[in-house]
């Protein structure tokens, strides 16, 4: 493979990269010497501080030094630093404060070179492409820089231009990181060491996707399609006539960073609404669409003047399978219900534990860790606490973090961190649990309905309080409509699949040799405002029409109305 062929690689392939650099060791050796020299000086500084007792006095200086080293080493190491900047479970606060600057406070490359790249990629002069363009970049990131421009059609746009010679630099650094991961693997615990090269490969795969701006444009349009019914989320439009693999032109977003508390206050925006929009969008990505933004750092999220939240930069995305979405939803329910045996099964299914592992000692360990993290009140649940507790558990038991879930964890911790910066009293469960409850109550798939049964029925008994609590929590979100849920419930009960639940409900209603009228009345009182008899009749008829068409002719609306009337009037 020639250097030109390397520069044209479209997908990450560690074997091809290794083949190229194994034949050119001088390229790698000089880079390795430079990396070791810079980090060696940093480590010596830390050791010297410790020996003379200056660790606390010099901590901010050392944090700044680390940021400068990563910046000097270029795009790959900057991306590593950005990833660490969203991991308060791994990095101290003084270092986090410096690493956060890597998200959008980076030096730009030569302006004239950027204009040449635009013209080479789009086959026209800058003057032909844009009516006007800012003389200097308005932002610089690890992989490129952004200009504000105006099209001849009048739209304001952002023009992203990729840094020159990016692919040779990235492939060389990924080769070194993978070599280093292989070398240090024997010195790490089994669950971390075996996973390290996988982490590097996942990082490389995502990095290759991120430097393909055409791929980013497609991601943005898919993301926009998912949220087209959400008035709280804004996604910039892509201008394909002005886009290539190394140049991306998209709608200009004039907003306020979600971490700019003063700017949000001056704009008169409701911080709690912004938090809800951010967290709700994150949950929908994971549990509804499965297509999620894997890099939601503060530089990629903006509040608009009209109260909407805008996502930008769709280079790093990932897709979950339907099975994974359902298992994640179930694991959240198992955490909340403190059902640790089922949670352990979820970990096996998701790949955190291998199927051959003896899970019996892990169950009490999970119970200890999660009980300590959550406490008496599930409202205390937060991902930062859980991550802190699990970091110790992973050294004691053979947990592994699947590559895809490292991105999910990063996304969740980051979004929670943004929410906490807006409101230190924020509790993710206040938004998260109502959404999960709605997803389960809606029961769009057989697996989701099975998850609901796990919540509603335990050991053959209907969990009245738990079901009442779930309905109440789901209804705490004013956007939740119980009627479609009722229709899905009717359809399910009338189906062959619903036969077992029909029997279980009958058994539950008459368990302990008594009819549970009071419990049914409590549930009815909770939902009767929304489930008015006339509306419920229509829902029931609709369900019957879908499930048993032949029964429609025998259905007496007056009879159903009479039955529902007697129910609503009963005390």
C-alpha cells in the first residue's frame, strides 16, 4: 500500500494499517520517541511534585501541561483527551477543567490552506461558492475548523473544513495506541486488559466515521428524521451541493452553550425545560430509535432563543439493535425494582459478563453496590454515583465493558453532567423513570410487554402498588396519553399471546380467596379522568376491530356503555 492509498482509506482496518507501518518502522519510531518524550517529562514532573510536597500547589499547572501535550500531539490524542473530559469517574476535577478546553478551544490551522481545501474538494472557487465567508474560523476542533458563510440564496451556513493530512496522522497514532495496548495488556486486570485492544479498535472505527463528512451529513438527516415530531429538538439542515468528504456545509445555528449559565439566564430561558429536553432526547435515542449521539459534549449542544435545544456535530453516532434497546429498558426496571438476579442476567445478555461465568457471587455484590449507590430512595439514582461504585466492582469480578457500551456510558454521563451544571439538584430518575414507564406501558413489542409483566406480576401475584406507582409516574409527564396504551392493552388481552396474562389477571384479582375491588377502584380513580367512558368505548371497539373482526356485529355499544357507567359510578 502506498501513502496515497493510505490517505484514501474509507474504513478503519487495523490489519491494513499494521501492514503499512510494519514496512515503514522509521515513521512510527520517531513518533513514538516524541510521544514518550512529552509524556515522560509530564510524569517526571508529577513525581518531582510528590517528592517535594508540591502536588497540591502545582496541580493546576500540571493539568494545563497535560492539555498542552495532547494539543501538541495532534488530532488523535486530542480526541482521547476529549473522551476523558467527559469521564469524571476517571479524571480529577482540576484535570477535567483543562481537558474540557479541548472540546472547542484549539488552535486553528492556516486560513489560506483551508480555502484551498474547500476549492479542491468542491471544484469551485470560494467566491463562486459563498456570497461571503468569515476571514477567520469562528471555531476550531480536533479534526477541523468552522467558518461562518452566506450562500448566494441568502442562507447563513457553517462551513466545516477538515485539517490537512489527517488520515496519515490518525492511522500512525492508532497503530501506536494498539501496539501500546497489546504491550501493557498483561499488566492489567483480566477484564480490562483483554478489552483494551477492542477499545482502541472501536475508537479507530468511530474516528474514521467522524472524518468522513458525507457520513456525518447522512447521520444528521437520520437524526433529524427521528426527532421530526419533537418541537424541543433542532437539527441543522445539510447543504449537499456544498459538501464533500472533507468539507461540510450546514445550517448556521445561533445558540448558547448549555454550560453558559449566564448566557442562558440573560436569554430568559427555563433551565429545567432545557434539562428535560436534553435528557428526554437522550432516552429516546437509546430506547426508542437506538440511533444515538455518542459525543454530546457541551460544545455540541446549544440552547436556542426560542427554548429549543440544538444538536450539532453528528460524526460520532452508533446504532443499537431492538434486542439491546429492550434489554436496557428491562435493566433500568430491574435496578429500580432492586431485582438483582434479573439484572445479572441482563449483564450477561448485554455482554458485560460472559455466559460461562458463575453469577452467584456477583448477585450479592451488585446488591451491595447498587443499594449503596441508590440508597433508600430511588430518586438518589445518578450515573456518576453508579459509575464510581462499578469502577471498584470491575476489579473484583470479571466485568467487561463492551465497546458499544463505552460510548453509551460516555453519552449518559456527559448528558447528566450537563444537566447537573444547569441544576445541581437535578435527579435523572425524575425524567428517566416516567419515560421508561411509558415505554413499558405502551408495549410496542412482545418483549416490551414481557418487561411490563415482570414489573406488574411477581410470583404469580399482581403487584398493585407497583402498577399504580408506574401509571402515576408515567402520567406525571403531561405529554403522556393513556388512551393509546389502553388500546394496546385491549388488543394484547384479546390476542393469543395475551391468554396467559388473562389467566394471571383473573388469578390476581381473586388471590387470597377475595375479590380485589378496592385495588381495582384505586387504579380506576387514577386513570378515569383520561379514560372517559365514551373514549374508552371507541378504544375497545378499535381493539376488537383489529383483533376479532367477526365479533363487531355482536358488540352492543349500549351494553358496553352501561357496563362502564356502572363501573364509574361504583364506590
